[in-house]
C-alpha cells in the first residue's frame, strides 16, 4: 500500500512541475494581455473613499477616472463620488520613493470634501505620497495628508477655515497607469 | 464566458439540485494571484472493496472567478475522477488518504483582452491526492476532505487546493459486498 501511495504522490507532485497554467501554455504567456484594474482608496476625516477602474490602461479618452499623467511633473488624478483628488509629483522622472510637499511653495489644491476645496496651505499641512513600485507603466504606493479647507474660495486669495482640520489617512493606490 | 460557461453553470446547478455538496478552493501556481477564491459542487460515490478501502467516483464543477470582474471572467473545470480511498484505521471510517485520477470533461478559461475576450477550451488528465475524515450523522455518511488537484492539458497545468464536505453516497455495504 505504501508503495502505491508513494507512486501516486510522486506522480502528483511531478505533474505539478509544469510551470505554466493551461491558459498560459495555450496562448503563450507573453501574448496574453490581461487588463489591469487600478484602485485608489483613502479615508478623509474618517470617511472612506474608493476608486476602482477596470481595464485602466484603456479609459475613455478625455475623461479618465484614475490615472497619472506626465505634464510638467507627474499628475495623479482620481475621480470618486466624493469628487476629485489630485496630486503632483514634482519631478522630471518619476521613480520609487517618497514625495512629500508642504505649504512652503504656496497653496496646493488636493481634493474637495463636504463641498469645500481642500488645500495644503497652513504650516503643518502636507501631502505625503510614497511610490512603492513603478513597473510596466503602473505605479502603486500609499499616502496620507493634512489639509485646510477653503471656506470661501475667491480671487486673488481664498479665505481658509480651521488649519489642518482635514486628515487623509490609510491612502493607497495600486496599478495606476502612467500616461505620457 | 459564453456557451461553455452556461453549460458549466448548468452542470453546477444540476449538481446542487442533486444534493451535491459544495467546497471552497484556491488555484495555486504561476499567474494565479489574479484569481479569487473558487467554489465548486461535487457528487461523490463509491463501492467498498475491503474493510479499509473504497473505490470512489467523483464528478465536480469548479469555478474560479478572475478578481475584479465578478463572474464575467475566470476558469471553470468539471473533472470526473476515480479514486482509491484508504482509511488508516482499517474500518472504513475516520481519517483516510485518497489518490485520484480522471479526466476533465469541461475546461474553460475566459480572459479579458483589449476588448476581445479570449475563451480557451480544453480537456485534460486530472491527478489528485487528498486526505479527509469519514463520519456519520445518524445514518448519513459524510466526507470532510482536503485535497490537491492538478489538471494537465496542452503542456500546462491548473493546480488547486480544495476543502469540501459531502454527503457520501455508498453503493454496497462492508462485510458483505467485497
């Protein structure tokens, strides 16, 4: 009995040594172009926000939902039911690493919340993005931030509300396509 | 997943209607991280051949959805396998081990591909090895099992681990039918 069981177990193990799945084998791995789902999520003052885009590499031209585009720097943009979130990586060449910006260079619009635009404005405000991977034209990472609401947007200057009263935490983004 | 999927879903539905049991399973191996936990229905029956052992037959329908696409894409397989189930205490109850071999009657993998979906259909040899526990509730025999299964076709293999429980259908009785 042990002999037959050993033969069966060995056969099973060896049969699993095929490196490819059946689908990969039938098509050839390199010819399969599986689509990518891009996601972005965070909490803003405890309210969860989530964006998920199937086939993120082929979003509607002119109105993509979640993407990063090289335009000056690299602008990450996502649109959810809460509104948009925008973050600019101020670099000519986006690489894995940390990108943290304070109000040192002036007000920086990030998102809208409760009907008001939210800025990096006051000392202590910041947006802190970390790109943990950038492979095959897609970035993933995490982020957090502290913002100040503009309670009366106007020109040339906004009137701002309670400094640092809007907190973004548990932010993450995965497989966001980078467009050039 | 097209007509093939419809057929597989029909098989799955009929098996549920036939009091088949369900199991949870996970594809393992290269390029399987994009698959969610799978699920399946299976009917298992057997004939005692000794105090300790049964020859078993099992038909199952296993579905592995691709993450992020609901049930639109994924892999479906319907293997029919025969096995030799050997109980370690020699009573036909309790802990057992069971090698199985068979054939995948239906194999379909549907993948998204730039708007032109890929539907692959295949059949192949099935090898499986597992362990489980046989017990009875009242007079109904049950089979709680964990197994590793591989379907081989076109030079590749789909491998998965499954955990299931089934109400075992036995033909024949021990001590009289072998």
